[in-house]
């Protein structure tokens, strides 16, 4: 099997979902059920090929969960169900066993214990050998607290550089919407929202006919430029779509520039493999991005595979790039030159900087960054914050730090 395992979580607390997600991060994708009904859970399990379903019991009254477990097992007798609860007494254990659940785990158990149960229940031929991980599409996200042209510019050129090596999708969800498509001179009536609405029809034919396609072979899917505030979709819908897109592309570059303090951002970052934090050399940019990183850490978003890229960098002006990265507690991946005329030409011509200014320092450094990301060098460890962190923190009002 060349894909990651997929698990469904039916929980009534955010803490339980976070704990399961962190415990199973290396084992597969955890998708929260958007509706705790037997029909919807079975439908979701069929759509994603679920390996295990986790059901958290309500400590006060678990009759509803018991009926749900019974219905799932009746419909999918070979799909393991694991019950999660804060504690188990004799009566509860007997109830769980009689319902047909395969096992039970106490909430907050060590990750090693959760993984051990998962590996015990997944058939040997259904497990995922480590050597096959690279056969499942990897998602690299570009994030920045400041909306504008810099994030889509970096994301699209990263995607173009990676496309030269592997089939790549540029997923442009940043703010403002649709910039990457405009920079590449592309138009498409099919958007990310349309893909959400047609989850069951996502196949190679739809991708080839509906998604945007650049002459380099790069595939592009974007948010619609017009308002999409009325669009209705769930966390499970997004997870299923990303999992489906991973099957069709070796690499996905996800632009999330300008998105801050939203559940949608947290959901997307929970499903990526690498994060590139794009920061300018200025104090305002560092300040806003520091607040973003602080928020991500508070929400328990893993930043293990995260690195900093300093944009519009002037080596002779302080603060230095290493100092900026250290202030975020993250490794430095690259610096990018201003290249104002080359960027403007790209934005207005529909041609990439690789075509217009292949020898520009920006083009050269983006290609080097793409090589790092392909090698998995997005940042193995988090470093201690540096002196610039103290300076920026001093500029953040007290109510922002709470």
C-alpha cells in the first residue's frame, strides 16, 4: 500500500482531537467526522478508505455513542472501532466489548500506547512501510501574516521549480484570492470551492479538464476571486479533498499568505508536511508574523518542519537574516532579494520570473530553496528565540500578549 493510513475521529472535545492527532501524526491522517451519524461516518469511511475509527464516549451519558458504535460495526464489521474515554469501569468495559469495539484507550495516554494499538489492529498488508512514505504526495505551505503579492509570488515560483522534478499542484488559498493565477496568465472557472462540492468526482479527468494548467505542466487550483463567505464545507470535507489531491500529485505547494487567526488556517496547517514562514526584514513584518507564530504554538500546531525565508533582504541593513530566524525560534531557509522590476514584470506579463529573469538573484535563490524542500530540509528543530524577539515583544501591546 503506497498511501498513508487514514483514521476517523468522532469526538466531543477539541483536546481529545488534538491529542489523537499528535499521537497519530506519523502513522497517518486523522479526519474528524463532521456529523456523528452512522450513515455519514460510513460514507466518510468508504470515501477515504479508513483504517480505524476512534469514538470518544461522553462521560455523563454515552448511550448515543453506543448506538453509533453498534451501527458502524453492523455496517462495516471488519473496520476496527477503538473507544476513547477518560476512565473505564467494569460496566463500561463490558458494554464496549458487547458492542463489538476492538479496543479501548484512556484519553491522554502516551502516543506510543496509541500507536501500538493502531499497529496491532491494522493488518500487516495494510500497514505503511516507511520506505513508501515518499509515494504519497507531500504538502509544503507558504504562510505569512501580511496579505500581498509576496506569498503568491514565492509559492508559484516554488511550485514551478518543483514541477521540473515532480508532478506538482499549486493550491492558492491565500489573501487576496486568485493572485497566482493572474501572475501566470491563467483563467479557470473551477475553484477550490467547486472541488469541495464535488469531492466524489475528483479524478484525473476532472483535474485535467477543470483545474488550471500552466504551459510548464504545473497544475493550479485557486480560491474564487469573488466572495465565497457563503460557501458551506466542513473540516472533514477539506481533509478528504487534500487526501484525494495527494493521490494525484507528488508535491503540493499551498499558499496561505495573509490568512491569520482562523480555524481554516489551523485545519490546513494540520494537514501539511512542511511550512515556510515568509517574513520581511522590517519590524512591522516581524511583529505581525511573531504574533502569528505565537498563535500557532498556542494552538499546538507542529512547527518541527518549519523554516524562515526573509524576503526583500538587504544584507548590509540590520537585522540580519539569522537574527530574524532565531527570534522566531526557527531555522533560516533562505533570503530573497527585492527584485522589484522583475517581480512587477511577472505580475503584469503573465510570464514567470524564470522565463523573464532566469539569472535574477530571486530566481536563483527560489530554485535553491526548492531543492532544500525536496530534500526535506524545512527545519528539523526549533531554536531558542533571540534578541530581536525581545525587541519585537516589547513593541506588542500587553493585551496582545495575553
